[in-house]
């Protein structure tokens, strides 16, 4: 039945898009860039073309009803396809046409290698006075990279309880949502390597509609910024969480074949299983796996069995309730310094004091 339902939904979606897209394209448009990423010789930047929406800047004092209204405005976005978007990076222009869900992808292959770090890419809609500026992170000369989940790994979301999760997600905002104790200090330590910076990639099942909320949350909480890989909450959901996450991680590993990674997730969904498979598929590429313990004892038993399997491949899987055990292991491996470990310790202690 699933393939039949999927084909029916796709047919209905195409018919609806064929009717509304030309009408939407004639109106006022919004250009929503995401975060580009890549190597000195190849960069990819994704974004979306939408009809404008009114979402007020988040404040800690915002009432829950206003937060819920803003969440619904994000979820019920109105996408615009068939629009040409162009951007310029290091003098090179790239262009793409938005698809039926409003998404576009610009690919840059600079004639000369780009320096590592952050770059700005001016964007515009061809034939319109609609402009935006996107951030692009180029990875060069890093010691290792970090791939992290977001929900219940960085940001407290209560994904193991549907009622609590809905209350948290629907009534919070970028300033009221809470990080886990010590996560900011730990991630700052992992991504800082003297004067250089190790890249961090966030892979989440949250929809692209929440990109601005998640980006503002990371920035407000002083958690290192990096490219976000989110999901299209359309037909892509039929593919399942595991397949999507595997695909993104494989893409990152292939783009940086000489880079090793630290994988960070939680026990609430399938992160331990996904990361264990990554360890086996890429021998020698994973330095450590850190899993935040957010579930009951029966789930922990399964994670501990996976820990033994991963250990046979020469990789430690650390299951811990907070960031301190992960920081201790990272310090023992030389991934962070003793001073950075003390910063994590101080951050965790302050969180519990309040």
C-alpha cells in the first residue's frame, strides 16, 4: 500500500503545485538561504524561495501562544518553484531554479582554492529586487570534524515523550529552549584547535522550516555554528529517520575523505545504531562516539551491547547523562586540553546549581 499511497500523494502534490506555483511566483517573494559547506575546491549552498511570513524576533518573555503561532507560521510555509536564484562566491557565479518545494542548490567550483573558514555569498532572485546574504563554511586543514544530532543531544526536546516534546517544540522559541548542561563548552572545546577550527555539522530530523529557530538558538547559547542538515517534511518522511541520517553522514564522509570524525547523538532514537554502522563501514575514520543517555534502563542495555561491538572495531562509545564524561574521554584522547575539560566541568556544575 505504501508505494501506491506515495504515488497518489506525489500526483496530487504535482497537480496542486502546477496550479498554485505560477500564481505565487507573481507575488512578493522571500529568499531563505541556509548554510553552505564544502572544500577549498567545491562548495554547495542550499536555500529556499518562499512567500513572506511574519515571525517576530524571539524574546525570553514571549508568551507561549505567540511562540506557538510562530511555529505554525514556520510549518505552514508557502513554497515557490520555478524561480531562478543566483549567487557569487570568490568571483564565480552559480545559478539554479527552485523546485516545487521551493528548494534550490548552488554549486561552486572556484578557479583557485578558497581559504578555510567562513565566507559570505550574496544571493538574488533574477529579474527581481530580492537579495539575501548566505554564510558558507569551507573546511581546510582541520584535525578532525564533529557530526552531531540536535534534538535531545544539544537542545532539550523530550523526544522520548510525545506530549512533552510537542509542548516543548510548539510553545518554545530560540531564547526559551534549553541546551543540555555543558554542551556549549564541550562543543567549543572540540571545534577549537589552537588558532585553527575543527568543523561541526548538525544532522537533525527537524524540518527545514525550523532552520532560523535552530540557528538563532545555537548563536544565542554560544554553541559553535556549522552547516545544518535538516529534512523536508514532505514525502521525504516516508524514507524514515535512519536512511536519511545515513545518507547525510555518507555525504559528509565522502566530501572529506581524509578527515576523521567524532559522532555525537542520543539514545532516544537510532543514533547508536546509525553511528555503529558508520564505524563499521568506515574503519579508522571515527575517533569516538558520544551518546547522551535520555532513555530508560531497557534501552541502555541495547546501547551497551552496541558499545561492545563498536569497541571491537577500535572505537569507544561513551554513554553518559551529561557532557562531562564525554569531555573526560575527549581529554584522555587528546581531542581537548585539560583547561578545556575544566571549562566543561565548570559549565556543568553551574547548570546544576541553577
